[in-house]
């Protein structure tokens, strides 16, 4: 039987990061992360993986129609962008003794 205790996982990306898509239909596109779905390990990136959604007419939208919206992308297909280039990230202890993300290319900490 599966254990349902939820373990908090640390991801290499978070909301507000500028990322580049490295695989899939949106490969090569860069954008800012709008939302991270932690339990599914997915993120919604602004302007990447656009999907067409058919909207039924309703009271708030009497016309209905077709709209484009961003779909989620698995975080393994995303890399953090630093100075315009995608970089690998790691974790190391900062001056306060806390684990913080850093760029493996430059060695600098990522905010």
C-alpha cells in the first residue's frame, strides 16, 4: 500500500525565475515562471507551451470563443537563465549557514 505522507521537495526552479525550455515543442523559448505545481513537478512559464482552450458562453463571458493559455511544463525540461544563458544550478551553504541555489557556471548565488 502506498504511503500518503507528503514530503516537501526542493526544486531547482521557483516562481519568478527566468527560465529556458530545453526540451519539447517550446524548446528554446525563455520566460518567467508564473506558477509552480510542486506535487506534479511542473511549472507554468509565461509565453511557452501555448494551448488552445474552447470557452463556452457564460454570464461573465456571453460571447465564449477560443483563447490561448499557457500549459504546464515538467521542471526537468527547464533551466534557470543567468546573463542570457541557461545554467546548471546546485545548492551550497551561504554566509548565514543556509542552503541556497547557485550557478555552477559562475559559482554565484541565485536570489
